[in-house]
C-alpha cells in the first residue's frame, strides 16, 4: 500500500497513499484501499498532488481526506508553495483547526 500510520493533527490511524504515483504514474485502487482502511478503523487520506481534482476525485471513491498541491498549478516554478487538505467540515474542524497556528 506504500503507506503507514501517521499523526495528522490528532488522527492516529491514517493511511495515505499517493495516486497516481510520482514518477511512475501508477493509479491505486482507491475504493479497495478505502475498504481496507475503514475495516481497520483507519481514515484514508489520498495524496492527489500529481493529479488535479478535475481528473481524479478520491472522495467519490471512499477517501476521507484528499491532499492537493496548489504549487504545481499556481506557479510551477518553485516560487510559490501552496496546498490544501480537503474533507468533510466536521473532520477538518475537529482534527486540523485545533492544531493550526493563529496568525499574530
């Protein structure tokens, strides 16, 4: 699966495959990975950075969270770093908002 348990915010059981993979562009069976993760009580967070949301929508295939790279699409030159973690508002609010720094 190429993943492991990671601590994302307060989330302790989270599988995070990259699909498609970089540089080989192999596509994971996201629905099957979601089934395995959920059966084990884990979330599935798909790294969708190599593919745009227009081409692959992991949430529709069972992923709980999706990680997108804005860097590739906004700049492509390495001058801008941007990204997004997308998921249901209740999951984002409960797990990520409490650990996000508040601007001074």
